[in-house]
C-alpha cells in the first residue's frame, strides 16, 4: 500500500474497494479515440458525437477513449470536457468501457479532474505524461506524479506515453515500477517504438497490467509480442478491420493478419502524421461518420488533401 500526501486530500492507504475494481478490470481489444465534432463556429456538436458513438457501438470494439489527443482535449475548457464526458456516457453501453483522458500538467489538477470525470461515469482515467517542464520530467518525477494520482483516484489509471506530442518519454523501467501499484492497470504507448513496447511487456509481465499500442501501424507486431490491443485513430474509421486483426491473431491466422496490417499502413499515415486530426475527421466524413471541423488553430484539410485521403483508402481496398 502507498501512503498519501495530505496535500491532495487522499486516503491514508489505497481504498480496498478501488483496488478490487482495478484488479477485476482487464483491458484488451480495440478502443476508438473519439473525436470531438465542432461546427463552423467551433461549438461542440453533441448530437453528432452521439450518432458516431451509436454507430461504433454496432462494432466489436471494447470501448472508447474520450478526451484523448484525437478529441482535441487541449482546446477544451473543463466545463466542455465534462459536458462531453456526460454526453458520451449516455451513449456508451455498460458492455463497452469508457476511458477518459484526465491528465493535466500538475499532479493536483490531474487528481481533481480525474475525480470529476469519475463522478460523470468514467470507468478508467488515461493520464498523459506532464511535459511542459520536459527537462525536469525524470524517472523520479513521473513516479511521484503517477503514484499520487493513482493513490487519489476513485477509478483505475492507464498511463499514456506519446512522445511525438509531448517530447518526453515514459521509459520501460518507469512503467515497470508503476505497474506494481494496485490502481495502475496498464499503459497506452504511442511511441511507435516496438523495442520499447516489447521491453515494457517483458518487464511488466503480469495479469493485472495491460499494454496497449497507440499506433495501428504496429498493431500486428505488437500483438505478436504480447500487447493486449490498441487505442488507435484508424478505429474511428475502420473499427471492424481493427477488431478483425485481433480475431485473426487469436485464431492463429497470421498470414491474413499480416496482410491486413500492410493494408492499414498507408491509410494510417494519411490520418496521423501526414494530415493529422483534420485529416482523420475528413476520412470519417468519407465513411459516413461525422468528422466535422477542428478547432483553430488546427486548419481544415484542402480539397486536394481530401482527394488524396480518398485515393489512399481506395487503393488500400477500404473504399
């Protein structure tokens, strides 16, 4: 058990009911990192958010990440974030888990927002690495931050490592040290580094810690080295193909799984590193979802870029 600092108003030891809940929660499969639809004026379109979730509910995905990077959470006020969580909670059935991004720069702020998200029905908190003072974000700083958050959170915690955005890396040794905490049940690693992913899986090898990849480009190889699944942008567009990958791998049909992996590479690049969230939303529109606008300062994709996205999905056999 970890003793808490009184400055966070936490318990004197980890609450036994929360530990029991964390131990029972096993994350595996595919999770969609939900986008936030905005209208031309930058207002949230809750009705379209609900419709997107209702359609995703028809697939075999395991759940959703609300307020992740693809949700443009950095552009949202706290009030807007909680409204989105409440909207999503009403649309997401109990059979699918609702993960909510609650990480902020300060430990205190993260704890407070995690509690508010839990009050709105979040099943699990996804906590990104603090990064503003990146030069000071050492192994010891991450340990102190995450242990305090986990000690004070009424819901289980998933670590979130995304160096392309944060320019800091949560190392395998740090994930290993944190994995022993009863209320930290896994990590979403979006580094794209399969070597690091394999090291995390090797060091944290246990039933109560799930390692999820954040990149569909390495979904199949990640499964081969022991990952439990993934949280990836392409699942917002092709949830069925992502869950197909899980099924093919579990059935031992590696030739088809590898072929599907290869087909997913170019579309994934188009909606992530090439055109970003605006490209992802444009692709959602092509597939009958409501992508909508992004908030400034993110610019919309051009007509030429939309055509390129369409061609990419077509040449890969998805359109």
